């Protein structure tokens, strides 16, 4: 009976720890989105035109949803060759496939490739930086038609957290003055990822938001 009681206590503590961890991740998602809004108000950081920035009141996000904070398995893929990732302009963007992530949403298994920008390798600030461009079934409707991005870091283990609430638009979604990588076909998710930044509608544009 004594050991059964201790087992129940330990199980309860584990559940509580998992709940606290999930709450912490949700709070982190919220802080990330708040910082993104602040950056868009910063003249040096923002991709918005001066006219749009003057009336900017915040990006349109999906409600933060713990469903899209998933545990993923990371697999390093050595011996890959650098390749040219298509961009929205004629600019050449050289990347290396660094690894793969596999995860479940709604009981279905999905995978995404993780890339390393070869130009940034010489910059110490980005020595651990990895990049996940992806598309899903919301593109062109609720989200930017070209796709969205996730930032990632070289993991220290083969189990990582992938938070789609942090998904953001390429700067090309806000201005034609940028050259943005286009997500490769193999990074298409056959599911609606209702998390992260939604499609942007410029106040100065004739395109209207459909509720």
C-alpha cells in the first residue's frame, strides 16, 4: 500500500510537471508574438512601408493552440550536398539539408526538412541557426499563399519541440522589396496549420480581409 501511494504521488507530480511545461511553452509563444509585433513597429526591423507602419496595430495571429506545440524526432542527414533554393526573385539562395523532423498532429505522422543557410555559416551569430520553410492547407486562404517559416537551432538531442504558434511570414508578404526563399515541395504539410501569423492585408491595399 505504501509503494502504491508513493506511485500515485509520483504520477501526479509528473502530470503536474507536464502541465507546467506546456503552460511555459504557451507563455513563450505569446512572448514571441509580442516581440514580433514590436519589431514591426521598429523602423530598422520592420518590413512595412512607412505608411503602413504608421497605422500598424499588430499582426493577425491564430489563437495560440497547444495542439500545434508538438514533440518531434530529429534525424541528422549527413553527406547532403548544397543546393539552390528558389526565391521570389532571381537571387540565388544556397542551402544544405541539415536534417529531418517527424511528428504527429491529430494522430497523423508528418515530416519536415530542416535547412542550413550556407551564406550565414561565416557569421558567428548564426552558427547554430537552422531554417524550416513550409506550406500547408491554409496557404492562399487564411495564410500567405507562398508559405511560412519557422526558425530552428541545431538541437542537442534527437527529441525537440516544434511550435507552429511561432510560424511567421516571409518579408515578401509585406513588401515587394525583398527576396524570400520559397518552401520546397517536400516541405508541404497536408493539413491545416491553424497557428502562427495569418495573411497580411495592407491598409493601403485594395485587397480586403475576408472574415
